[in-house]
């Protein structure tokens, strides 16, 4: 992997779907996990607050390239279609709603 960049993004899960969202992520499809690794998603974590705030964190050489590579994977299209109903305020699919936040501080 080239130089890793830290990426953080937020989305909002519907409050009435929180437990099912957690359950779905206990067993992410093996082919989805493999596709993420193969397209440059490393140290990828999701954190979910009880009010539905979802915070994602990952490290990658190029976030836009990693998203574009995933967009070309059939497994991602299936996953995004299944996950879209869990989210509030999306204009498109969950992966299209992942806009990186600007890092303002990092303690190394």
C-alpha cells in the first residue's frame, strides 16, 4: 500500500433499524470483506451511536480510488442495495453518501 491516509465519514442509521444494522455487520459477507481489502480499504471500522450516528474510519492510499474500485464490484452493488434502507437522508447509495471529513488534529 502507498502512503496511508486516514479517512473518517459519518452517516445516519434509522433509529428503528439499529439492531438489525448491527446484526448485519456481525457477519459481513466474506466476498464483501475480500473486495474491500482488494480495493485498498485497510483498518476499516464502523462505530454506531444509539441515536443512529454512524462513524466510519479507514486507511487507504487514495479514498476516491478505493471508492471507485468498490463501485465496480458486483458484490458491492448487492451490499449497497441491501444496506440503503437502513439510512436516513441519503441521496443515492450509502457508499455515495460517504464524504470524508477533514482531519484537523492527529496525535502520532
